[in-house]
C-alpha cells in the first residue's frame, strides 16, 4: 500500500479476541495492515476501530468491518454509537475465503476509510465518528491473525500536499476555490523526463465517474508519449501513444482494474530505459514500452476527466 515509511509498530500472533490500544492518534495517510487466515469453520469475524475498550456500557465503534460467510457471503460495515448500531453498509463482493490467508489494508483519510483486501480496492466508508476519538483496535470472531502493522504515509500533513516541495508549475492560471489543481490540468515538469525519473499524481476519483486521462508529452509537438485512460464505468484501462498525427494500437491487458468511484489514489509513473512502469496505491499495475523514444523531450503532464486533483509532482 502506498509510498510508505515503514511500520510504526507491528503486533505478531495476537490472541483473538484481541483488544489493543492504538498508541497515538490515527492521521490521514496512515494505513492499518492486518495479515491473517480465515479458518475452515469461520462463520464471521470483525475488525473494529473503537473509541475506548469499555464493555459495559459498550464503547462506541467508529468503524465496524465484518465479513460474514453464510451463503455467498458479504461484508457488513457500520458504526456503533451510545450502544446503538447505525445503518448497515453491505458489500457483496467477497475477497475472503475459508482456509485462505488475506491482507487487509485500512487507509485512514480525512473524510473516510478506504479498505483494500489482498492489494485490491474493496470499499469506502465515510466517517460517522471523528478520527480523534479512535484509540483502540478490536479483532473478534473466527479468524487467525499473524501480524497487525501501523504504517505511516511518507507525506506529512492531512491529505498529502506538495507544500515545500518543488511543485510542477501550472499553466492554466485561475484555480477553483479550495483547490490547488484545477482540471483540466497542464503542468510543466521542472526537469524533462529521463530514465530514473518519477511523476506522482494524487487525487480522488469523482463519485459518478466515466473516465479520466493522464498524458505525458513534449511541448514542441502534438505527440503524446504516454496516454493513460482508465474508464471506470467499463473497468477498462487504455494505454496508447499519439505519434505523427495518429493514435497507435491500444493496450488494455490488466490483471486488476485499480480505480473505483470516490477512491483516493496515488498514481506513480516511473520512467525506465525501456518502458514506463505504473503503480496505483503502491501496487504495480502495468508496463508500457516506449514508443516515443526522445524521452528528454517529454516535459508536460496533462490531466483531465472525472478526478479531483490533490497533488502533482516529479523527481
């Protein structure tokens, strides 16, 4: 998950039920990683982010994540306040299997939790209780846990911003209220691309998205060296190049489509001598062989479509 600094603290082989104090405030950009196995006889288990550990009265639960294995299975998420459950948010996609191991990543964002299972995006849960109140992690039910880790994102601050870091200067002048980065966005790289360079884009997919586009291109022609076009409705991730006034052949092969409506993402494009390598939220997604060979001419980043842009930078 993400560009991470390394674990803050790892808990190994806890006995279930596990109730442990989270040693300091959860902050946006942090990820709770839980690695374990679902036993063959599991009916359900749960991971709870709690406000204290009181049993009577029962402590509030800011985020209750509850895989259930009856019939085809589902995951129920909810919030417990003053000993009353709120409305259930149910996900029928079931990434957990009896007898199989799993990795859960719960990313803390300022307005929501974003959960991946086995490095694949699963769900988003909007905060109903403020983050500051969460100080306890509880894991209950039929589950075996190998490790629990708390990992901080390398960017400090609420939602990672590019303050204090050479930012790509935008050429589109006026910015909408409250946003540093308007869409469509055109930015000039502070240094042209060459093997070893990275372009990093942070943003959120809109709630009802069709698609968005990221282009890397030279400023002296109409060519597009790398055209990334995730089409979220259709779950198709198109890659192409526009050279000598025409589009080439589209590449679409992908193991897992990485984007979902409302999702926070960090898209990393790494330039290699032979190809671009693309990762989303720390998971390698694809390679794209260079068709435009004059890498040192690539100096423009263009982003458009159904995303809210939070940060663009290169190094």
